[in-house]
């Protein structure tokens, strides 16, 4: 009986070690470095308008990004301040190494949410196409062109919105990374 208990114990131990070896934390490959553009703390400032013919107003936008879930994903907490209003959001971005695109979901404290995809144009330029969905069932299609500096510490961005099949510029801004992660 002692021999059976010993054999079973050794078998369980070997099985546990084998399972542990197989489930050790996977590491993202070098292609996941694309997410690092957004890690750290960003301050973005610019001018926006709420409609194609509306007046321009200033805005401040902060982003605090960090890698999560073993480095495969990016979490960004963001705050948009404009015209006396403050909107908070939480973003989760992942990278699809097959399609070479980033997929993003953002959820805001007013009940709206975004789905978008970033495509690399070149090493430092990305086009992000997305849709914002509102709690009342309405939605808005938009795109942003992000241009990063060679040291990845500053950027410029242009946002456009589609209305009736035509695109108009909704905002333009510049940003600096104040703290790298």
C-alpha cells in the first residue's frame, strides 16, 4: 500500500511540474513594442469643434498608459477637459501580430464607448479608424492621424468626423510624454 501511495504521489508531482512548465507565463514578442508608444503619461492640448461649422474651443487631454496582462495589452486611463466639462475613460488596447493592427475598446463615464483599429502607415505614423457609440443608440464614425516624434516623446494628432458621407476636422493637437513607463 505504501508503495502505491508513493508511486501515485510521484506521478502527481511529475504531472504538476509538467503542467506548471507548460503554463509558464508567455512573453509578448518584439512586435508588441508597438504598444509602448502609449505607455507613460501624456499631456495633449489642442483645439476642437463640435460640428463642422461650430466654433473652435480649447481642450486638455491626459493619458496614463501601462502594459497589463503579461505585456500583451495596454491599459490607458484618460481625461478629456473642454468647455467646463470633464470626461473620464478607460481604454484597453491589444495588438494583432497577424494583421499588424492595434484594436482598442474605450469606455467613458457618460455611458459612451468606442471601438477602433490603428493601422501603421510607417514607423511613427498611425491611422486610427473608429466608431463612438452613445447611450441613446446614436453613433459617430471618426478617424485620427497620429504622428510621433523620432524619440517617441511628442506627437501631433488630427481628428476627423464623418457626417453625411463627408469628413471634417474635429480637432488638432500636440502632445508630450511627461513620464515614460
